[in-house]
């Protein structure tokens, strides 16, 4: 398989045109390597997306604020403002999906990107086809208008709502609140919460979580760190004491399980 940075794959390699469901979804691609930027722009346009391009962090933030893209593909090593800082500033105001591109080999650097709120990452060199598949998976999961924040509201339990202790989880609006105050979750974080509490008490293996939410099986042990980082982030936002979790429990060597607590509508416990 040809990898990005060497040569461009042709459209005939099995690329599925996503225009049937994305309706000209806009993607902001940020990379300071002209060859990489050109390949990604060409491939994503062929896939039916509207593509915006930036060569540095300042330009990326300017485009983000002017064009409000539906997804951001973000290189870590950028001039002026690095990718980590760009991600941090975007996350302060939006839950738009972000995929990091990184040439850094250290797992700690990749985890740092996920800790800032990225939804996924790809290590360079990578296949453009794999990036397209991950973009499609994320967009199917988040649906339209992922970057729009809606105000919190109370909804009676039983109407797409479940209660986890003092938390109210509104699955219709993909929102979580405590005492009427909304807790900001990204779409990936909410999807993880929904998956773990779909069958309370059931152990969900980390590999299964990765496949269901990120759309690819673990090829190496490091891939499962994505799941661990997201569980830690979710605990940090929902648990009174994240170091002694009560809602999301670790099953060593296997995965995670949700605590049997609160009210679970029948429609959510399938």
C-alpha cells in the first residue's frame, strides 16, 4: 500500500465516495508540507468533501473561525503555532472532531494530543485511504452540526434520557448535566459513555471499544492507548474522584465496565 509522502494513490484503489451522506461536509486540513497538503486536498475533494487548507497554526485558526469546518485534520509540527496549541484553542470553544497527524514516534506525544481533546491520530507516513476511512467513521458517529454547542435543558427520564447517580444523560441531544449544569463532552467522549452504559455492568473489551468508536481494530498495543486516554478523560469530567472511579470501572487485562447505578430506560439497555 502506498503511503502518504511517497506518492499519491489513485481514486481506483477502492476509495468510496462519501458525498451521499456528507452533503459537502467541510474539512480543514492543516500541514506545512506542500506535498502532503496537495495529496490530502486532492483525495478528500475526490471523496466529495469541501476542503480548506492551511500551512501554519495561525492560518488554521483564522480559517477555523471564518469557515467553521465540520472536521479538522491537524499536523502536530506547524510553524507559528504548533498543532497542540491549535487543538487547545479550538477545544476551548468547539467540539468539532479533530484528527492529529504526527511524525512523532513517542506514545507520550500522541497521548498528549488526545488529552487535549483530539478524536484520533495517525502516524506519518500513512495511507490516505486510512485517513479517509477514519474521517468517514467519525462523521458517521457525530452526525451533522457537530461543532454547534446547544444550551443545557432538563428532559424527563424515559424520553431518551438515563440517570447515572446525579448525572442526567440526554441521548437525544448528546448532552450530560449535573444539577442542571451542562458538562462539556466531545462527541467521541459521549459515544464512549453511551457504549459503556448501553448494557450496565457488562465488560466491554478495549479492542471492541476501539473498533466500535474509531472504526479500526488494534494493530499494536499502542493503538489501545486511545481508549485508555478517553476513559481517563471521561472519568475526569464525570467522576467525583477520578482516581477512585464509581461510574466506569477497570477490568484489568480486558477492558471497562459501567457501574450498575441509576435508572436505565429499556431502549438504552439493549
